[in-house]
C-alpha cells in the first residue's frame, strides 16, 4: 500500500429538510481495503455513500480520490472517477435482460451483446450465483434481483465499490461466495465500502469498521479492536441485549385460525397451521422457502390453489385483503415503502388513516383536534421519532417508518396479526421496541404470526416455531425444545 | 410473448379489415388507391416513429400534429406566396421541427414540466399561429394558385421508378435507421432503460437529460418531415391541417403495443398500427362513411385492441402451470392491490 489513500473524506456534511443526515464525517480508505460502515437506520451510512456516488451533493466538506479533490455531481461523473455503487433498493429495468441490466450505462456505442454476456457469465460464475443472463429482469425473484445488483457493481472495474446491504436477501452459501469475491477484488487493489446491518458479517469481512450514529462518525478502528457488543453499544450509544427471552404465558386461548393442506402452486405445498389467542408463532425458513407466500395466502392477498382456511372454526374464503380484514386478519408487509406507507403524506395521516371512522363527528368530517391527539399518543406509545406530526413519511428513518406502520396496524384493532419481516432494515433500538410490542399484543389476547429471516428474532419472540423448506412445513418446535441449530438444520434440510 | 401475440393478432385484424374494404368497395383495392393509401400512411408513419420513441421514454408528445401543420404552412406560403425556392424552404422546415422538438425536450427534461403540459403548450401556440396565418392575404393567395414545378410535386406525390412513392421510401429509411438505433446501439438501450426505470438509468450513469431532449427533438424533426411531404402532396394548407392528428398517432402507436407507461414498445408494432389506421381511414372514405363515424370506429378499434390484449394476457397466463416468474409478478401485483384494497 502506498501513502496516498484511495479515498479521503473530510468533514462531509449533508442536510435534508429538517434533518442533518451526515455531519462532519471523516473516512479514509486505503487501496485494497475493505471498510465496513455500520450504524442504525437513519444514521447516515447510505447518505454518506450516495454523496460519494454522485446521487446527492454535499453541503460541506471535501472528498479526495487518489489525492485529487473531486465533487461528483452525477452518478455518471462518479463512475468516471472510478466509484461504482450497489444500491439498497432495486435498480433494475424490468424489460431488459439481466446482462443488459448489468452492463447498463457501460455499453459501447454499437452494442456487442455476445461479449457482454460472456463477461456477465464470468462474473456470475465467480460469484457462484445461479442466474441466467439472458432472462428479463421482470422475471427475477427478490434474491435474484439482488444478485444482479451485486454483479452490476462488480461489472465495471472501479477503484472503489460501495455495497449497500448486499446480503439482505441472500442465503448463507451465496453470502459466502460474495465475501470470497469481495476479498478477491480487494486483493487486486480495489477498495470496498461494505454497509451492513449484520454485524457478524461486518466483523468477518472488513479490515476496518466505522460506526456512525446520528450522522456522526463515533468510532473508526481496525476490526480486531471491536467485539459485537462494542459495535452495538457504539451504534445505539448504550448497551442492550437483543437476545433476551421474555417470560412465556403458559395459558393459551382458543384456536382462532386454522389452515388445512393449503397449497399455492409449487411454492407452498400442503401446509397446515393453527394459531391460538395469545400466542406468537414464528415462521422460519430460507428466503424462497414459501414463507411469505403462505403469509400472503393467510391475509387474502393471493388465493391458494388448494386447501381450506378456518377462522373461529368456520370455513372462510379470503377473496381480498379487505375480506381478510373483515375476518380480523391484519398483514404487515415486508415492503413498507411500496405496500405500507403513503410516503408523500404526513406522519399523522399515515398513523390514523385506518381509524378515521372513529375520529369523525356526526357529519362525517374528521375532527382535526382528536386526530392530532390520537396521533401524538401513538407517537409516544410506540416511541416513534419524528420531526413533527406534519412531516412527510418519507423523511423518517426505516425504523421509525416501520414503527408508524405497526402503530397504524394495531390501532385498526384486529385479532390475528401477520407480520412479514417486522424488523427488516430496522435499527437495533427499534428492533427491541418492536419485539416488546409484539409480545404485549400476544398478552392482550391477539394471535400473532411472525415471518422472519432473522433467527435471533424468531428465537426471542416466539412461543412456537414453524420451519418451512421448499414450500413444505418441515418442523414445529415448542418454546422449550427450540434451538438455533435445530431450526437451521430443519431449514437447510 | 405478449408482444408477439399482440403483433400477430394485429396483423390478423389488419388483413381482415383490408379484405372487408376490398369486398365492400370496388375502388379500394385499386393500384391508384393503394398508392394514395401508402402516401397517407407514410406521413402518419414518420410522425409515429418519433412519437413511439417518446412513449418508450414514458413521456407524451401531443404537439406533433401542429408541428406538421406549421411545417406545411412554411412550405406553402414560402413557396407559393413569397416565391422562395422550395429548396431553401426544406432546411428551414427541418430546423423549425428540430427547434420545436428541442424546446419541448428542454421544458420537460431540464425545467421539469410534465411532457403532456409542455407539448400541450406548444400545440396551442402553433395552432394559434395557424389560425392567424389562415386569416391573412398570404394564405388566400397561396390556396388560390397551383404550383407548377414538377420537382416540388415529386417530394410528396412522386413515385420512384413510377411504382413506389418517395414518401414510403423515406418512411422505410427512417424505420430502418431507428430500428438499428433501438436494437443495436447504446442509445436504444438507454431509451428503454429511461422508460423502464428512470432511477436505475440515472444511477447507471446514463445521460438522461440528453436522451430526453434528443428524443423530443427527433420527434419534432419527424413531424416537420411529414409536413413537407403533406405540403407537396396537397399543394395547400388550411387552419385545420393536422388537427387532432395527435390522437390518430397515439392510437396507432398504442395499437402497436407500445405502453404509455414507458419502457415497452417496438416500432415494428407501430408500423402495423399505422397500417391499420391508414387502411381504416382510407377504406372508410372509399365506402363513404360519415366523418364523425370514422372517429368513433377508430376509437373503438383502440379500445378493442387493448381489451383483446388483456384477454390474451389472462388466457396465456392461466393456461400453463404456475411459473415462478408469473407467480412473482402476480404476487407483486397483489401486493400493490393490498394497499388500494384498504388493507394494512
């Protein structure tokens, strides 16, 4: 390594209306270094990187690449400077093939499809991703989309590669292959910035770790100098333990939901589940094992191809989410941005939109004062951090968006709650409070089904754990017999 | 798959409509009429190619009819009233089209006006210009004489080798060029990417503003070329020239399978769409169908095509076994419905 750093960021500041997203952040990156950025949601990791990749323009500070001052004002300029970034949200063009997507923006004037495809195949093989380059992006599943995104970041031989949560939808073998490739490219002198919520991953792969909190760099050290506990403490500014089993309620209520031999094509095969009042059931399994599909069948989003559903012992057909709601079933989607929140509307509207009936006067007009009072009490009860009730939902961090959505769902007063990845992309502090909420819902007598890829979460909150593999329910553990290794064994088969 | 079907069913409708007019009017399938049909189709077709590109971007250009009209106006008044040689007027018309197109492009891409509003503004300005011009002495003088230069008449009305209209050749030339650009160049991929996922295109380093201004400029140029052909073929222009043409253009392009939402579309489909519109319009004139009824028939064809498209889509997706991608798409669609259905 020579003396000039590959990248040097000094005093970088980025403001958004009402929020100081990044405040005087410093970051030094040597050639060939793998640098992990960790922090809670809304701590400014993504914003910092998007400033580097030209999506946002900084308000203050300086960026040097190989000792030269730069200020990329567009992703294109950042690319020319040797910075490529893999973004969190999907950035694929549905109508183009995987290989066209990966090469997008880097084509020669007259296309050479064959050569592009050969290169794409080579990258995908290196990553051990099973992905057909000639298939259209609209045909990909969530995990496959993420694979394409990663390949896209590696396609251009950049000096600096930024990966924002690359493993969020990947299975364990795929994550391993990705880590190997990251080590390989860094050995050739490419520097990698690795953003992740999975602290274990960051500790495993990175040479250096930078911890951000509220837009400020709170620590930057060699990875060896950190333990997982240190990182968590630095991220939240206090020590908490997320793997802490709550006391169980022995007495369960009567059965409210029973599903018999439900199938959905080959995605869900002959699944039978029963859910009782006052219990939290965890549904574990790998991504693509059919968990989300089963959850969607239960909440009426999609109709099963076979099987029957009983609510309170009566056979029902759930034709639509509205019908499911009428039967008392609520569904929290794993995609809060697309399916849950009205990003352009205010926090208050987002909180109260499902309960407006209760807040109207006799003419049918919404009583503004009562709505505000209700909204404020929800914000307090669920400790949602907002600039104000009038702020747009899109200005909130991921954790606070999720809390708002859960608050809205709970206020709608339904009996059967289905949570799909309730803490996906949510910071450590918010995870804790969401878990508490879920437990307290169960003790109020609601039946809760939690679909989660995050095993510690399943272990923490469930009274019972179901495991799915290839569309089938393969295991059913009680709280006493459940253990992480047993669940993993069942999930991998 | 969908486009393949849509294109094929469009081809079937096209043949069916052709045969219908062939049997209901003895004048329809005559050589003379077919050449006229080709000429009308070519002018519409050149405009449609430009508009197809705008639609693939996910934008709209409704100013094309009036750009064509003003381009024809420049030709007619310049040549017949002001006695300027038409050879000088050609580049003037082309530059006019480029400028109006670039103006639309700058309004939408750089200033951020929605394209519908921007091109509506252009449309109204140019229509106003037409109205004003038609009340002047110039227009009366132009429309009371006939041009005598055979070379001028040849542009829009002449046949190369006395069989193929020059305008049809011009259409073919533009068609091939645009097909090549869309299929085989970076610009083509960029246009599809722009319409398919704008954010992805921006983040992939595509120069989105240049692409957008460029496509609008091209659309303006196409409309101006059509105006030149029209002026030469009809040898006159009125304030009604090209009025409501934008709707015919949109019908043809959408019939051809291009989505208004952007990211999807092909100029092959557009050519078939134009063919159908041209045959319908001409055939209804030949069978002496009432003018108002003609519009209704055109609109019904558009709705019918979209309806057929949905039906075919449903049938093909129900028939087979559940495929992963289909299910994923169904799920994605269902997820979107969750919110609208008043769910969580």
